[in-house]
C-alpha cells in the first residue's frame, strides 16, 4: 500500500495514497501507527485527502490510532475528510469521537496549543 509520511517536530502526518481504506490498507496503517507510537510520536494526523470510502476495518484502524495517541497524552486528528466518509462516521455515531479538522494548519494549531498546555502543567 502506498502512503506518505511527513514528520514534524511534534507530530507526523500520514496520508494514504488511495481512494478506499479497506482491510489491507487498514492493516498497513495500523502497523504504521503502532510504529510511530512506540517511536515516541504521540501526535498523529491522518490526511484523508484522497480517500473517498472507508471500510469497517478502516474505522477500527482509526479507533486504534485514537487510543494509541491518547494513551501517551497525544492527539489523533483526521483532516481533509470526504463528505461520504464523514457520513459513514456520523451514521455510526463516531464523528464526535474523533477530532476532525479541515486542514493541516488547524491540526497544527490544536497540537501546538495542547503541547503548550502539557508543557505548562508538566504532562
């Protein structure tokens, strides 16, 4: 499966380069999320710019990434979500479970704000 990884100081952006996140793609992404998490990157941004459809396995992959990030005090953020994928999440009642933003700039603002709070309170 093809995807890009854009590493930054406080977060990593992972963008699948395909239109459908099926079971195979979800397994690759799960592995990438776990690798990033164990490497100490607690903030992950999933850019769904090209994704038009997501399977049940893809949704479970997102839930895993969410748990991994939150377990270490980080954020899992989904950006550039397609209306059809958003509708799938809404139908399952998961749109409120995930942090879904419009752009990488909005994700950066949230991550840096949360990191600043963690630094101030010593978290």
